[in-house]
């Protein structure tokens, strides 16, 4: 009789474990991300004074801005554009791409070259996420810098929470909150033309009721206790 009880208890635990597997489903993806968080402007303009160019502007002789045009045409895949001129001469006309208006040029007539497109990581209802950043690179005017850490911030369309610092290789939690998403920024003050990130994102979705999940856990715990109690009984000797 005791053997029958033990067998039935073990079978019940196995069946409940299968049921629990149906409650949850996992989705994961290893992905490459590239984004820019500032709007890039363009102007064909005259240098008002002879000066060095700024870190926030890419300056080319007329007709020599092909690498920047290629980047603007394919911002997700094109290579880092040439850094351009480091010094300009007063009275000369240049192709200028910039984030911030400079006193060196007459930038009255300008147009938007590339709109900002910040990264947005969403978590769906009844889901939780795990983010592992394997590499995070900042592409500035002059070089590409691999960062040892990054800032993760929960955002909405109207507010942004305090950023949390994570090192490369750390696992960061992504929790669902209605109307919010996560964005990523660098630690430090460099001006980035764009960012690149290699990351693993694992999403766990609860496809059933969380109360069912909790109930199954309680039942399994009880069945394990019954099994231990039955197995722990001393045999009877007649």
C-alpha cells in the first residue's frame, strides 16, 4: 500500500511539473543594436572666422562629404564617417554637419540631416526580461571607444527615472510597467555620433494566471512533504 502511495505521489509531482512548464514560456535573442540620441543638422555655410572645428561638428570641403552622406543614408549599417577637417579658414564655404550651433559658421540656413532615434526596450504585460550587454561602443567624431559600463534608465513619454549603472556582462532586470520602456546611455561626457551594443535579451512570459502558478507550487510542496512522511515511517514487525 505504501509503495502505491509513493508511486502516485511522484507521478502527481511529475504531472504538475509539466503543467508548470505550460504556464511559462521563454523567448531570447542575441542582437546587435545601433542608435543615435541626438538630431544631426546640415548646412552649407561660410566660415566667419579661422578656427578649429568642434567635437560636435563634422566639416568637409564642398563635395567631399560622401562618407557622411552614406552614414545618413544607412545609419544602422554604414561605417563611421570620416572626421573631416580639423581647421577652417575664414571666408571659405564648407559642408557642415553638427549637433550644436557653432560661432565659427553662419548656420542661419540649416536642415535636419538625421533625426534622433534612441533605443527603446519594451517589456510586454505579464513578462519580465533579463538584459546582458556583451559590448557597448561609443562612436565619436574621431574614434570608437569600448565602454566598461553603461547606464540603464526606465522612461515614459513624460518622465525618466534615475539611471542605474551596469558593467558589461552584468545581468540587468527589465520589469513591466504600463507606459514605460528602457533606454541605454553611456557613462561619461563624450559626444557620440552613434552607439553600438551587442546584447542578449531573455524574456519570460507568464501565459497563465500567476495564482495558478502559486497554487501549483504549494501543491507540489505538500506532495513532497507527504512523500517524505511516508518514506520516513518505520516498518511494522509482526
